[in-house]
C-alpha cells in the first residue's frame, strides 16, 4: 500500500478506547477483543483526514449507524 501513497490502519481495543494502527503486514495480526484480528506492535495513526470503513448491520434514514458496538 505505501507504493500507492496510501496507508491502511486497523483498529485495536485499548480499553476504554479504540486506537488505529498502520498495517503493513497481515502476519502482524492476532485475535484480540471480541475476537477480532488486531495488530501487534505497530506505528499508531493520528491522521486528521482519513477514510474509515465501519461495519454495520442497521442504519437510520440519515445513514447513521444504529448501535454502539460492543453488543450495545
């Protein structure tokens, strides 16, 4: 991905927050919370401009995700 000038970041639960880490190698993922693959030690991401893909099952008429995650 760096060859295209883009970075991919993946979430990691660090209670009570979720932080995003740059992913350069899928072998650096391990089952984590909920059990979702999470990065091991990776550089953190603090970008102001980012495209975020958020999974969701239900959305309201204004395209807001319904629910808070964590089974809530």
